[in-house]
């Protein structure tokens, strides 16, 4: 066993916070000896009885003698007095820290006692964790777990002291952040002190009313939630409000200003601006909530896993369904609606995290957006020159589409901007869009290592049109350049080596912008304008594919998938299923928001047959192969796929993961470098079980999970699919729609 981190630890004050840290030290064996000094003998006796300290002293001087760590865990107002008495008795290399909720006044107290030459071991700190109850009995060993602890090292603080304190707090399972003292006090004034002040104030306001009894009796959950923190210790908050007076008064001023704005919007019945403000706040809350909630989920041993179970037995598969909207089109509907003149209504918007990041970015640039609610979004366009500088960096989450397309738009704005993203987006290459934008005159930097985000853009540049030959096919880069071209002088043209998804071109035309496509050359003239329109986001054909396959392998099924996008760059799955003999018809073809859409009807009337999948369809069906492999297993004869090496580098190695699962379920198959050979078990006219059931590992790949779910329509044994939680992000209604159609899927966390 390695030696404890500290020899002797002295707590001055041993209430909620101090005793929680003492509990951690004991559990993690961090100190050879723990002692304390508090005001009352009772606290010391209780602490001894609880086994938290070896010795207790009424005089702090006795406690700190020989200690290599001294922790002030008392009200901040008592700091100076305690420091004055203990100063002559501190060991030479002592680490001296505190846990107070304000930091500026603790540092002032230390300077008053030590003078300008503060001890090297002095490092103020503040755990952002607490509870309404105080005292030595209220402490908990896990109080700090998954919470943040802010250390505010000073110029005089030694690295060794900071490092040891980081180790201490990490042992408490806290996340340690270092910050400067003023920043700490400003941040806390806004995020902790102001909310407490408002909670006390609201309760006081209502308590002073004559009808206060009625008010509290009928108070709803909102009041309970909002006022919970007004139950905190008045003495502590009294001290904090004085200790952090300057920053708190600033925060109160900001609050009053914002409240006056809100008040005026209500007084003037300014519906559009009020919706914009409330929508922006709601979205920001969800956004931050997500950021806050994400952390523990990402911890290795805490990854939530979900499991689907499907029981054997005859099933029908019928009905009319609308699957979620297409992601690419959802992104663009917000971007183009924002810079259009007039109000754009969007239906079928995919409320997934990526498209929501785009939506938030435009709200941050001052665009009033209502929704999304049940897939409906209303965007009050600000025109080509109406975007405003965002207050801080735009956060793009995991969305490469948002970052690449927005690079083009932001390069042409009058203001500077920065885009950041999550850990995965931060690794994706951004130079491929930055380079052509620079050729247009943009000042754009990829400030991460190796041309990765953050992307930093200096505004006020007049861009010039370019003729750009794309070195590799990419719809995102093409779109980013064309979008910059909207503000550029003259013509902007992109020539692509092979056709890529053309959602941007189609939607720009739907917004009344003239975009020319001549072979592989796409061009537009800068200086025009977009006119608001109605956008119906097509249902995503990749999501529809699971239900298409389900219907194709089930006797007597009849499924119609409504308003599915049939953009020619995406329809490989339709062509392949038809070649396999599926009874599939494309009905009611129409155009919506520039995109071709149709209802797709599939009936289970004949057994599929194995084929050599046409290689020219592979890029047009790349995301649909996992589902098509299930169809192939139910077909009569062999199915061969070649030319699909890309499948090995998707969210999982889709060839290997599918082959493993198929084998578990009794299907003979052979994975190859660029495809797979599957021996179909179907027989013409027979509709019995094909799969044996078994436990499938989806590797958290949503498409693998949904594909094997469809195998549940033809299984003789129970199917368990592990790691299905990712389904919710791309297709939140998947299990509900499957259940409705006749395929019951049990979901267990
Ligand atoms: P607590 O439970 O009330 O404990 C305070 C401790 O300090 C008690 O042991 C008390 O002694 C002792 N004490 C009070 N005045 C003293 C004095 N003049 N000289 C010596 N000891 C004195 O308070 P806490 O919640 O642990 O808070 C301690 C510090 O942590 C405060 O600075 C607070 O701002 C900070 N903090 C609190 C929270 C929270 O949510 N509570 C969160 C983060 C940081 P007795 O036991 O003898 O009364």
C-alpha cells in the first residue's frame, strides 16, 4: 500500500463540507492523522464518536501544529480571525486551503494577515457541491462525487501545492477546475448567488402578501422547484452576499435589465419577440442540461446500456407510418429560413441533437425561432444582412454538417465568430472547407491541431466568387462554398468529381435562389436574396428502410411509409429491394421544399431472391446495408455484396458486426474485405422462421440494433439485442412504430 497523501490534516471548522472531506480522507486512506478545531466542544465530541478525527481542539493553534495540510472549512467571514491566530504556528511547507463559497474576500483576508508575500502553499478552493442541511452529521462521503471543485491558485501558489490538492479532490471523485479569483466570484455570482438571492426574494415577496396563506396553499410545483434553495442557511447567505458584494450587484443589475426587457415585451404584446426570447431560453436550458448531464454518462463504468427483447411467434406487420425527418434537410431548413426574408414554416423537422445545435446557433445570432414542437418550427427570417454577432462561441455539438456549412455563411458576415464542438467533432478535419473559403478572401483559422476545430472567423471581408474543383466528393464542402457564394462578388462555381447529395441546391431553389447545375458543375451568382417558404422535411429513407425490409420479409404484410425523401442520391435501397423481387411501389410522387418525396408501399406477397447487389447502387444505399442483410438472410439463394469497403469504417465495422450477429442467429455467411456473402434460408412460398434467436451485440450502432429488430418478424427463438440506446437519437419513435405495426419490442434499461 502506498503512503497516504498527507501526514497530518487539520480542519478548522468541521460542518457539512469539512466533515464530508474528512469522510473521503478516511475512506481513501489519504492521511495518517486527522484533527479539527471548531467553535463548540459538542461538534468535536460528535466528530470523534463518528470516527472522523483523532483529536479535537477548541484552540485552532493546537490543531495546526505540525500539520502538512490545513483546511479552513468555516464561514468565510471567520477566515481573517482564524488566520491571524494560526499564522505563527503554521509549518514551513504547509498547504493551506479553504472551501469558502467566495474567493476574493478570502484572498483579501490572507493578504491582511500575511502581507503581499503569501505562503507558497496557500491555494484557495471551492467545492461546487452542497446541501440544505449543515453540521458534522450532515456530511456525506459522496458529496463531491461528479461535482466540480474550483481551485483558484494565486501567482504565489506553488505547483506542488496545487498538484496535491488536485489529487485530494480527485480522490473525492470531483472534477477539478482551476480559475482565477475574480472569474470565480463573477461566475458564482451569476450561477449560484443570484439564483439564491432571487429565491429568497420571491418567497419574501409572497410571504408579505395578505393572502399569503392561500398563495402558499395553492402553490404549484413550479414554486416548489424555484424556491427550494430559499431553505438554505440565512447566516451563510448573508455572509456570501456581503463577501461577494461587487459581483453580486453586477449580476442583480443584469437581472433587472433583462427583467425590464421581458416586462416590456409582455406590456407591448410583442408576441414574436416574446416567443423568440422564451424559445431561446428554453433551448439554452436544454442545451446546458445536456452538457451537464453528459458528464457522468460518459464515465466508463456508468455507460447506460439498453436492451431490446423480441419474443418468437407469428406476427403481422401492417399500417401507415411517418418515420422521422431527414437530418440533412432539417439543418438546411433552419439555415436558409434564418437568412430568408419573411417567415418560414417547417414541418417534419428532426428533433435530434445535431439539427438542434444548428437551431441554437441561429438563435444565438439573434434569429427568432419558435419550436420545435412535434416537428414544427417557425423561423422569422432576418434577411441576408440581419444576423447578429453571437455573445460567445457557437457550439455545434457533434454536427460536422453544421460546422462546415456555417463556415461558409459566417465567413461572409460583418462580425467575428468562433465555432466549437464536442470531443468527436473536434477531431474532424475543417481545412477542406477553410482552404477554398480563404481563396474567396475569408479570414478563417482552424485553431485546433491539424486543421481541426475550433474554427475562428474574422468578419467584414468582402468575398469574391471562385471556380473550385473539389479534390474529393463532399456535399458539405460543396454547400459551404456555395453558401459563402451567396454574399460573394460574381459567380461562385463548384465542380465535383462525382455527384454528391444535392440537398442545398434544391432547397436554395425552393427559397427562390437561382442555382445552376450543369453536369458536375454547380454555380450561383452572389448578391441575391432568399424568400421565405414552407418546408416539409421528407421522412428519412434510411429510417424507412427498416420498415421496408420488415414488410418485405413478413407474410401478408402491408406497410406504407409516407412522405419519404426519394432524392435520387439516396434511393439505392428501393432499387435493390425491387431487384430482390420485393412487392414495392412508389406512389404519390411530389416535390416538397425542392425535394422529391413519395409514399412507399411494401407488401409481403412473395419470397425475396438472392442477388449480386449492383455496385452502382452501393453509394446510394450505403447506410441501408445492415437492413438489407436481414432481407438477404430471408431470401432464397445466395446474396453477394462487393464494393462496400466503406461499411467497415462506419459507427461500427458493419460488415463484421452484422456477420457475427447473423451467425449467432443460424445464418451461414462469409464476410469479405469489401462486402459479404450471405446464404439465404428462404424458400419460395414458405414464410416460417428463418432466424434461431440469440443474443446480439449491436456495438451501440443504431442501424445494427434496428436491423436485427426486424429479424424478430421471422424468429423461432427469443432475440436479445444489447446496446440499443443509440436508436433514440436517430429514430426516437422506432419501438413505438414497430409495436404499432405488429412487432412488439420490449425495452429494458
Ligand atoms: P457548517 O456545516 O455550518 O459548518 C461550519 C463549521 O465551521 C462548523 O464546524 C462550525 O463550528 C465552524 N465554525 C463556524 N464559525 C467558526 C469560527 N468563527 N471559528 C471556528 N470555527 C467556526 O457549514 P458548511 O456548509 O460546512 O460551510 C463551510 C464553508 O463551506 C463555508 O465557507 C461555506 O461558504 C462553504 N460552502 C458551503 C456549501 C454548502 O452548500 N453548505 C457549499 C460549498 C461551500 P461548530 O460546529 O462548532 O458550530
